[in-house]
C-alpha cells in the first residue's frame, strides 16, 4: 500500500507543479457505464469552453469483489470516459497514461468516492509569431447572447442530431447547457428557437426542423426555464445559407442548423 501512497503524492506534486488539473467522475456500484450525473458533470466541464487536453486517466473501484474483477472494472470505467471524451471532440493526448488501480489504493470510508475515474487535464496554450503565449478559448455562447440585440440571430454551433431525427447526439449536450446558462444569466432574455434543415426542395413536407427546435425548447423547460420566455418554430429549407441543392457536405452542415432569435434582451 505504501508504494501506492507514494504514487499518489507524486501525482499531486506533478499536478501542482505543471499546472495540470483533475476532475473525478463517479460511477454506480458494480457499473462501468456513465450515469446521468457523470454525463452532466463532464458536459458542464466541456461547456466552460476552454481548450482542454486530457493527459492521464486513472480508474478506481471499491473493495467489494476480487482483485482481478476490480482491476478489469476499473479499466472498463476508464474506457467509457475515454470514448465519451473522444465523441465530444475533447483532445486526448496520443501517449495518454491510462491505469486501473482496482481496489489497490487508499480507500475512502465513503464507498461512493472509491468508484471513480480521475481525469488529469491541462488547458492548452498556443505560440503565435511574436512568441507570446496566449490561451486559446472558444467564444462562449452566453457571451454572444449577452451582447446580442433584439432581432439578432445567434447560431448554436456544434449542435448535431441523429440522421432524420430530433434526437441530439451526446457530444452536443454541452451546447444546450451553455444555452441554459445564458437563459439563467439573463432573466430578461426572450427567444425564438428556430430549426433549419438541408437537402430538400421547398415543396417537400418537413417536420424535422420543427421537432429539432422543440427538442431544444423542451430541454430548457425541463431545466426550469419559464415557457413564457421561449417559442420554437421550424423553417424547413425556407431560409438556407447556401442555395439548395447544396454543392458539398460543408454547405449541407451550414444549412442544417438551430438558431436563436433574440426577441427581448
């Protein structure tokens, strides 16, 4: 057990010295699938909009079960987190250090704290031609909305749906969380959620664009945003950015979008 403690102390020293940070994601008993709480925690972290790079991931289990079983379970938990991060387009270092400690570590008396994956990450910097280092950050949706005026349209970047469906893919959930934060931060904000699609002629019937706008609306309703502050509408292909038929997949992606019309701000 002493060598495990030494590793832990070294990890803490290394993290403090080189500016790396950590986040713990917790699992249900004897499970390796990400639960709703874990997904929300990761998505909230992603929604901060910083340029993350994950450099290490460590898996842990409680003491119940055999050592061999817990070693395998710990690695399965790491693998689940790894796949979720990749699907969410979070950069994972090519030579990332992955370890499963099973139950061979100093266990907490609270068993729920032992069933976890620890993510070690850093916020990347980039070097520009003047040799000055600047932190790369995405412009947050809530910042765009904060300065938007009545009548402005704000696109929800990186929001994707399953093909011919109104179901949002998991990697897009941080965008919804950002919109929720913007609604909470700006209590006077009133919006119309607009759905648009691609690849159809104006004569073809469409319900997908309305259903997708409704999905965003329903998400905000479930998270306690007053329905009086929102409406939703599907515009089909009536307002394309690029003429239909589109010339390539990039134009299709730009036509297939969800936008927020600022009604009051």
